[in-house]
C-alpha cells in the first residue's frame, strides 16, 4: 500500500508498524523502549503526527492513505516533556556512571537538550538539606542487588522501558507495584536466580542492569606490568565489541590493537569449532602454555571475552575474569578518556 | 416521564436476598420472553433500537457493541459485566447489587445469550466483599431455577457464570486492563486495535459492559426498544443513575432521565445546597470529571456532546460532586492528584511520571512553596497527559487540575 510520510509517498506492507517503515526508509525516529521484537509504546517518545493527532509510531500500524508527519513543533514538545520527566526520575550521575557515553537515555537527553529545569530528582544523590526535605516522601523504591554472581542491578538508573522483562526467556523480571512506585524487579524482590544468559543486560538502555565485575581490580591487573594478561576471544565477539565502541567511544577498527592498548599481552581467538572445548583451551593457558613459555602460572591472568556472562559464576584457578563486549567497551572508553584528557561527545 | 424508574423501581421494596421477591414483581419475565419468543438477533436489534449507550462512562452504543460480537464468526465468545467501579464519588453499580441483584443477573444472562457467549464473567472490585456475597447467593438461586447453566428453562441455551474478583485497581475498570486481569496478567491496558469485540478475553470476541448498562436490558426486552428510546435525551436515551455528593441537602443515588440539567438534579432531587453554604463548582463524572461553575449548571447531561444549540455535558459515570466555597482547594487538588498517581498503572512515561509530579506540585502549592517554575511545569505536564498517554487514564488525570487552573484560577 501507499502511505505519505512528510509529504512524500512511500510503499508499505499491510500490518507493518510506522516506526519500521520509517526506519527502512532512512527516516529517523527516536525511541527508548521499542526494539525489533517488542513495540509496546511505553516511552511515548516515538510519537508522530497522524491526521494532526499524536500517536506512537512503534505500535501504530500503517493504513492505506495514511499521512504521517515525523517532525513538528508538537512532536518535539511531546518528546522533550516526556524525556524531561524521565530524566528527572533518573539518577543523574552521568559523570561517574558505568554507562557514561554508552547510554541511550543520555544520548537522547543530549539530542533534545534536556537539562531538567522543572523537577526535583527523585532518585539519586541529593546534597542540600532543603532539597532533602522536599524530596523526602518522593523517593521511589530503589532496588540494588549485587548478590547474584553475574548481573549487577540498580533500579536507580531504570527507565521502566520493559525491555528486560520482555526479552527474558525465563520471565525473571516483572513490574512490581504500580503508578509512580513502579519498579522492575524479581518476584518478591528475591535475589536474581536464573541461567544468566545476559539478554537483559544486552537490551538495557541505561546502567540499570550491568555486568557484574570488580572493575577496579580488572584495570589494576591489566596495568600491572608483572601480570601477563591473556584474552581468550569467544567466537563472534569481535563484531559485538566493535559495534559497542563504534558510537562515541573509539573509531578504531582493529580489535587486536585495542586489546593490546588495554594491556593484554596475548590474544587467543576461538573459532566456531572450539565451541565445545573452550574450557579445555582456557585451562591450557596456565598449564601447557605457561610451561612452554616458562611463565609462572600465578603471574598469568586469563580473561574470557564472551557474551556468555553465565561463565562469570564458573571462574576458577584457570579463569580469572569473564568480560562481555560491554565491559571491554567500557575499558576502551576509560582508556580513551585518559588519552585525550577529556570526555569526547 | 420524569418519574420513570427502570433500575431503582423495586429498590427498598423487595428483599434482594430472595429470588421470590424479584419474581413477584415480574422478575425473569424478560428472560422467559427471550427464551420462548425471541431469536438472539432480535434481542440485539431491540437493544439497538433502544439507543442504549454505555453507562461506564464512554457512552458507546450497547447495541452496536453486542452486534459486532454476535456477528463475529468465531465460535467462542465471552460476555463480561464490569463491576469494578473505582471512580471516586461513584457507587451506583454496587447499589444495584445491594438492592436488586437479580435485575443485573437477568440482564447478564440475556446479553450473554444474545451474542452467543457460553460463559459470562462478573468482574467485581476486590473490595466489594458484601456485594460479592449477595451476587453469589443470587447466582445460586438463579441456578436452581434453571435461569443459567445447561438447558436454560428447558431450551437449548447453555451458559456458565463466574464471578471474578479483582484487586480493586482503578485501571482494571478499563476494559483491556480488566481482560488482562482475568487472564492472570498485570492489570494494565493493552493497545487497541484489536478491540475486545474482535479479540478480547483469551483472544476471543468479548463484550464488556457496565453493570448499570446491563440492568436496563430486561426492561428493554419487555417494553421494547422503541419505548426506551422515548425516555430522556434523544442522542443518549434512557434513565441514568446520578450520584450526588458534597454540599447538597440529600446526598445519594437518584434515577433520572438523561438530558436533565445539573441544576435540576441539585435542586429537585438532592434538595438544593445545604443551608449556610455557598455553591462554588460541581465536578461531574468522578475524579476525572470536569468542573462546572454556577453559570454552566443549565447544561444538559448527556453521553455525547450534542451538536444542537443546547449546552450539554458528558456525564461520565454520573457522579456529581457539589463543592461549596468553604472547601479548601488544596485538599481537593491533593486528593485528585494522589488518587491518579496511585492508580496509574505506571507503564507509560507521561502518566507514571506526570501524575507523580502533579501530586508533588499540589503539595508544594498547599505549603505555599510553589514557584513559577512549578507553574510552567504544570502546563507542560497537563499538555503531555492530554496528548501522549497510552490510555485514557492519563488524560483523565489532567482534567480536574486543568479546570482548576483555567476556571478556578487557583494560581492568581
Ligand atoms: C481508567 C478507566 C477506568 C474505567 N473504569 C470503569 C469502571 O469502573 N466501570 C465501568 O463500567 N467502566 C469503566 N471504564 C470504561 C470501560 O473501559 C468500558 O468502556 C466499559 O466497561 C464499557 O461498558 P459500557 O459500554 O456499558 O459503558 C473505565 C475506563 C477507563 C479508561
Ligand atoms: S496512561 Fe499509561 S501509565 Fe497511565 S494507566 Fe494508562 S497505560 Fe498506565
């Protein structure tokens, strides 16, 4: 069928969402909550105008003869107000945030120049006593949980986009409470206990769900000249890492260079056929390889770089750290920051 | 015409716990007439002729709704009676159960059979313990008389009736959230289309109707749709239960024809304003209702804002809160905003965050700490609530506040 977007005619298929049609035709619409698999229309940022009415483009389907406008004063106003409301509910700790410059909310807030002039932060650090008094009853429940071995959870950063809830194959998360008290959590707020496939961390747009690690120790190990750091790259991880750092972090396309720059001294890339014996290959580093190279195994630090974050709970004498593509990107980000001496946007 | 009573006719005169009492005043005759003389499509036709429209607030044509479910080729269909009634200041539906539960039950059975449903649900607010017991009793008595179950009154018709008790959330009165709740999901609205009439409960065509709407149906079957259409306003005929509260002499629930003016209701039904009190404004339709000043009280209460010259207002649930000048507006603002920030399902940004911010600002207003920045923020929040929320609840939450700013000029 034919539809009109910004006064130009486009071809669209029955049942397609407007957002998708726009995307396919290179028309950019911002969104926080929708993805290829789920379009729930929760963030209300992807609004467009259809016959003068604001509608969310992600979950509104095309119809014959539809006329859609994707940029207008009202659209911009809606996006700004809704982003500002979200922003005020957010922790607002970008400078020290683990996800700084890798955060969807932050980049949208920058794009729409959200500076929060209207509201008092609801979550996060408050300094002045007056502010503290005002905010006392405004605190929403914040869930911080670091007791599980793989995923670090802090709802202070959560924008309630529901991506984690939707993507989780085990239905580990849900919305607890309602209204302004809503919080994404586990049933009865129990410690997260799942197979830790890491999908939720992958889709989280902010720093609410993060890879569990001891970041300081990792940096120290990599910087330690006495330590021989070995990176074992899982099959397929290379593109994922480059994908992560592509926007706003580093233009570098040579992964080996990046890793060496981070402090790795040896890089082992697994191929597809190594899938079933990766544990064996990892074990050989501190045994056979150490013997052959005459390195004291105690001086070797083995990093498995993989999306399989459940491996974090299987660390042992042969495997010191498991890093996901996001954690590598974060290491790169912080290295770049030191190199250039400032945060580049 | 003014004295015509359809819903409240037997209130206080019969024992609601005894089916015999209801039978004594002609109860279940409409069901008998349907079973013995009418085809399901004739029932739907009669309801269409009556012009009956939904008493749950939106005023959608009941006949059209039933027809679209009836005409759906899918074999499995459901009928749901909406007895959630969480709108502040609204307590008409539960009074129907208190006073004449069998009238409602008869309406449910006829409506369900007319659309070809084999199963009907009564979705009741979890706080209505007493009404649930009354209904359970009525359902039991009706089963003994074979008014529902297998082979109703010896016919080929079968129907199961089940009461489903919600948890008492305002949003679960919204039909898609209600359906989610029966399915065991989180009580939050779903994107429409598809509408419940196309794909509702368990993916099947479903008609959701308000308890008061349904209670009109036995009368329509017995007296005919044409007779019903003669009552009240042309564009939304019938009688309506109005709930008057606040600074009136006799607060309570009154049945009156649609098209009546707010003034008439206050003066002639509720005994006027209490002595020593001075009228300020009336809120029509619950916490989500608009505010009306004295000069607007001649407006006729309707479901659709008419095109005619007459000033008319949408009555929503039918509640009328009369506020006098001694009322502290801060209390009201906080009560409204707190209600919506608690009852928002919390899934979409403008409603979850916006209702919270309005409440926060209302409290600062009370404490005399309101700033210009807050007033600007209120403008933005009301705008986004009106234009970008997922479901009508978000929009509802802006109505009273907006009128308070624009009509009552609270900021000055
Ligand atoms: C937030 C919200 C709350 C609602 N609450 C109720 C309610 O308590 N009872 C009700 O009958 N309808 C309620 N409705 C309307 C229902 O969605 C639906 O339109 C109605 O039950 C249809 O019945 P009717 O056509 O007989 O009015 C509500 C709607 C919204 C948006
Ligand atoms: S407007 Fe949004 S948050 Fe509010 S009740 Fe509807 S869906 Fe839920």
